[in-house]
C-alpha cells in the first residue's frame, strides 16, 4: 500500500512539473485573443448586412422561434414538437434574448466571444498536453479558422458545444496531475450540458472516459472507478432533468431529443448520399406525410419507426449500405464543408475573409495528420497520452458520422482536437527548421502532401452543384425582409442550378402576390410536375386558377388535395386541408354545409379565421379563439385573434388584455399596436389610445400603415 501511494504521488508530481514548465503564458493568450478578436471583427464587418446571417432560417429559425416562446412564457414547452431537437441551446439562446433583447447582432457577438474563449481554451489544453509552444500554435490556428466564425455567426449550436467540450476536457486532463473526484464531476456536468446541446458528443466522451479509467489503473492511481462514477453522475445530473421534462411533455422516456431516428434514416435510406441531412421545405413535408399520425404524436415511437425503416433499407442492400459508410468515412476527412442549412462555400462567394489564406479544413487536416503520425512515434508518456486522447475523440465523431451522415456542422466539434496535433506539428516543424534538419522537414512535408491527397480532391463534386437550396434560403431571407425583387432573383438563380420544386413554388407564390398571374401560373405548373402531391403547391395552384376564372380546374386541385388524406398523413398540413374544404364550400354551394363541417373537424382555428372574415358563426369563432389563446399564452397570433374577435362582438374591455399581450409578444408588428389603440378608444380610454397613436406616428415610416394611424388620429383627436 505505501508503494502504491508512492507511485501515485511520484506520477502526480511528475505531471505537475510538466504542467508547470509547459503551461501557456499570458502573453501567448493575449496574442491569440487579439488574433481571434481581430478576425471576428473583420468577418462581422463584411457579413453584417448579409440576409442569411440577419434573418435566421431552417434550424437557426427554429432555435430563434423556440427561444422567443421561452422568453414569452412557454418555458417548459407545449408538446411533442419541443422534444424533437435538443432543448439546452434554445434555453441558452432565450437567456441571451432576456439579457440583450431579441437582437441577432448581440447574440452573434455573444457567440463570437464564446469562439474567442474556445481559442484560448484550445491553447491551454494543448499546452497542458504537449507544451507551451504547441499550445500557442493550436490557439493561433483556432483563432484564424474560418468555419468557426461561419457557425458562430448563426443561431446554431457549435459555438456553445465546442466551448463546453474544451472546458470539460480541461477538467478531465487536469485530474491526472491533481486526482480529484470533483474534477470528474465538473467534467461530467460540462459534458452533460454539451450532450444537452448536441447528443453526438456522448460517444467520443464515453471513449475518452473509458481510456482515462484504463490509463489511471495502469498508472496505479487510486479511485479510478470512483472517478468514472463521478463523471457519469455529472452527465446524469444534467440529462436527467432533460429526460424528466421530455417525459412530462410526451409521457415517453426520451433522454435528450427524438430526432435520432430521422437522422439515421436520412443518412441510410436506399437513395441516401451520406452527406445530406434531413430534407427541408416541401421535401420535408412529403417525408413527414409518410408517418401515421398516431406515431407522429409520440416522438419516441416516431424515432423508433424511422430507425426500423433505416435498418430495413440497409438490410435490403448490404453492399450499398457498406459502400455508403465508406463514402461517409471519406467525406469526414474531405476538405469540402458539406452543407447543412447554409453552405460554407456559398457564403465564401460574398464573404472574402472566409476564403484562403484564412484557415480551412483542407489545411488543418493535413497538419493534424502530420502531428498524429509524429506523436504516434514518440515514446514520451505525455505525448502518447495526448495522442490517444485526440485519436479517441476523432474516432468517436467519425463513428457517429459513419452511422448517421457527415456534414460541416456535425463534423466541426472534432476540429478542436485536430488543432492539438496540428499545433504540435507546427512546433516540431519549427524545431526542425531551426536545427536545419531538412530530412525531417521533408518527411513532414511528405506526410502533409499524403493527407492532402485524401482531403483535397473534390471526390464528391463541386459545392456549386448543391447551391440550389442556398439560393432558395437566400430568397426566403429576402422575403422576410420584404425585399421581393431580390427574393425573386434568388429563386431564379436557384432554378439556373436545377429545376427545384421549392424554387418554382416560392417564385410562383411571390409573383402571385404581386398579381403577376401568368408568370406565377408557369412556375406553379413546373412545381406541380415535380411534386404533384404537395398540399402547398396544390393550394396555390387552386388560388391561381380562381384568379384566372377557371373554377373547374381550381376545384380539381382542391379535391386532389383533400384526396391526399386517404394515402398520406395530412395532419401536419391541416390548415391547407381545412382551407380546401372552405374554398370548395364557395365553389359547390350545394355541398357547402358538408365542407364547412369538415373544415371545423379538420382544423377549428382555420375554420374560425375564415368564419371571422365572413362574419358568420361568431359565437363559435369566439369560443375557438378563446381556447386557442388560453392554450398558447406565448403565441401573439392566438392572442391577436382572440382580441379581434372580442372587438367584433363588442366586448372591447375584454379585448384590451389579449391585444396588449399580443403587441408585447410581437413588438415589431405595429398593426397590433394600432388595433390596441382602436380598442382603447372604443372602451373610452382616450388618453391611452392617443399615447399609442402618437408613439406610432413617431416611429412608423411613410406607407399604408402610417396613413391608417394618421387618419385615425385625425378622426379621433382633430379637435
């Protein structure tokens, strides 16, 4: 026993000396921080006005909407949809909104700050593992790595997850020199938080935990099993409350989120390419329509349903499944940043600081490969420990990618652990050049070129071939900012890449709104030819046909939409389903009663909105809107509908509260403030009405809304 204590003490003292001698210096951290800050300032100045960074789309839009609901009071969530994605990033983002307001610019700089912190953490971790100079080089590489800033600029998870991963590893690595259960506990908590942001960290974290346990036993460190328990307890301390929340919302045991099944299917179905994530837009709606509603309402069962389908497709053709996995393995090490929501290479076209000579994956990977080769040859215990740690982290994420799919956002958590051997490779190269050891320099360059042969060629085609989705996203962002002409040009650019149904549909929708009916008809026909079973396309086709006075064709489109319910799940598109019945009620007066009955059964809210506009069945409308507002106190639209129905039924005093709540939830919707002013005036609150109208006149630009406000003010307070 005394011998064991002495071995442990000597080992810890040896590591303490190494850590003390090779700790990163303050001036190194200052240089790294200044480089990281300067590069982010440069990028931010270039992309500040880019619509794809200013108007969140797809996953970023999902996070934005979710965080806003949390701030509005929907803290726990409201059903199965709120367990589909991991929740912790949405809560973190909601905290940012609560502190800084719903300002994308502020949140971007919070994430830039986390990116700067991650550069410093990477330098500290690398220095502890491989020495001060290696740590400095790793920090510099991190500070100038373009994809980091690309993701930090969006409302996406990498900035947070990378900072959590590096912090956790610092605790775990530090436990070697100062063995303590609390370090494993805190490391586990940080990894649990990271898993609550992105659960794919659990596999590499598990591999590292097992290695630390085995390595500790080899070094005669006591309490290794106990420290592993503390690590697991830290992870569970975070994920258990998340699981309980998910159970409350769904009555199913879902540890983090329910999207594992659809992710597995997306990367492994018969026609999967292994580098494409869950489809979006009309293709996503078509995919969801295949899931029976009773399964869709239970996210855990839905995930299992997708897993069974994925395994079925894989077992149907083992050779294709195996070749797809090999392809995903190659994609993991390819320099191309495979798109997830926005393509990194698409953004490079308009953001020059994200291009070379600023660092890309195609530079970091060969450097890291050189470093790993050199580290594997070293017999130094600390270098081998660093090698094993980095390799396990890389292999863990590689396995995740091979099982699911590979894209830029899913791969980026591995990059900090490529920076560590890359920094060591630069340090060794500098030593060789200083010593004029040209043979060693030649060997390192050969390894670099060999890795480049694997990572550099465009094995998967040019990224421009996949830009159709990026142009569609750009058009949607322009539409959000009411830049209609720019949006339509973006959709046309998408169609120059390929004849995409989303681009045709969105362009037709925009043209139809501008009364360009002939052009809209051309594009909706093209969309129908490529996706004839889309409820959205069928609905727009019916509306265009009505404007063209072709009621027979409009009715045919609407009936086809309704018939889709026989073969697919239309519940996610129930608003269009109910609207089809309402429109047919006008086209087929003899069947109007039946169609209205079906509309109320399919989607009471849509039926209530149509009845409200027709000023019919107002008691039922009021009851429906009241129920909706009570079930969704965080939803401005539900509050506004209820308030407007109360005004219409002359219950103006009761309308004040929901209208005030709606305008509070959506302060950018100036029309809500206008309706609130009307309600105050009708309720006899002249002072409150006047104050709101004066405020609107001060902030509104020239346009129809300001004219309405000015007219009401003149009519009410002209004397």
